[in-house]
């Protein structure tokens, strides 16, 4: 159906400019980041699933966040790595380009909704600890995750359709390492100003909409923590939110730079750097942010490793 609206049947990705030596360095760097991302997030998922002490809403959400991080980075990074190995431009079919963009936008939307839900979870834990188990019960957590996934994939159907409904007749070369929407709009022969404006409003709706509960939750959290009389009590309360708050700052900062701008067809270099933050750096940092200073998780991970060692020994 897409071919009826476009004279283009495939696109060519320019990837990264520079020499073959630079591409080799970039490949080694991004391959390392991608490998650590996969291993680190899979460790989080495995530990959360196996250790009973981590069967709480916080770690339930963290497990799903790790799944989303793996999927988001896997949508574009393997193709990017393959392009760094091959000389010249990387070809991608129109259908594959459409699927890649849709998955990227859908998974990103689901992740933002989940981040907002995690902020509310931290608010209940700090501000209403006595009612925490009754409010954040397993039924509620399950529905939050289901809604996040389903809404993300439903919400991005029209943006992907509207992008590929345009006629691409200027060129079939994308100055990027994946099928970026801004670069696709740049190749359109149609007047896409209205479409760009609607896409901008939808991006604002998702990002700001998920930021509101996050900001409100942390406003109440900070207010509650400051009222705790002892310094040790304040540190303990803040430690339950520090990892999530760090991830929120990095994640929302990257998304705001990448998506919330009236003009989708901005400079390619700017877009490439912002996309690397979302697709490579953020998923790479996730395992470290949520585990390095989490004594409970570290102890659980050690127990899982001991179990694996015993199984292999036996």
C-alpha cells in the first residue's frame, strides 16, 4: 500500500561521515555500548524474575523498563553497526524503514509512560508508605504496564502512517544512520508543514503529559523528605528515588532535544547526536544507574550468581 503513495521503494542511509579508520573506532565504541546494554539489562531482567526479594512494584517496573531499553536500542543499532562495517551507503527498503520508525516511536512512547508511572510509584512509597502495598498492588502494576505498552503502539500508528503517506520524490538518501522522521519529511515533495505541526503537538502531548505526573510526584517527594527530622532518614528516603530521578533527567532531556521542536527537518548533525543519546547512551547507562548504588539489587544479583554457580557445579 505504501508504494501507491511514493515513487521510492528503498532508502540509502548515509550513516556517519569520516574515514574508514574513524568508522572502525565508532564501530568498536558503539559495539561495546550495545553489548553492555544487552548484558546489563538482561541481568536486571533475570535478577528481578528469579529473586523473590525483588518482587515489588519498583523492580517489576524496572524489569519492563529494561525490556524496553533492549528493544529500543535493537531497533536501530544493529543496522547502524552493519553500516559502519560496509563501505558506502546502507540500503533499507521502504517497508523496513516504516517498521523501524514505527517501532522506535512506539517503544519510546511506552517507555515515557512507564517512567511517569515509576515516578508515581516512588511518590506513593515515600509519601504514603502505610498504604503502599494496597495502592500499588500486583493488579494495579500489571494494568499500568499493559496500558503503557498498548497505548504506545496504538498512539504511534497515525504518525508512522502520516509520514509514509507522503510522496518521496526529491531523493532516496537519508542523512542519518536510521530512518529518522525529520530526514524523511525533508525528502517529501508534498507540503508537510501541517503534518509536521501535528506531529510536534503529539510529541509535546506524550513528553509533557508523562512529565506532569513525574514533576508533581517529585515535588511532593522532596517536600516530604525535607520534613523528615533526621539526616539518616532523609538520606534513606531519597535513596529510594535517586536512581529513577537520575534516569528521568537524562531521558527527558534527550527526548526534549530530539522531538519537541516545531521544525522536524533540523540539522542532520544535531539530530544524529541527539539520536545517539536516545538509542545508545541512555540504554547503556540504565543498568548502572539502577544497580550500582542499590544494595538490595546487588545482594540479589550475588545470590543469583551463586545459584547459577551451584547449578553448573552440580
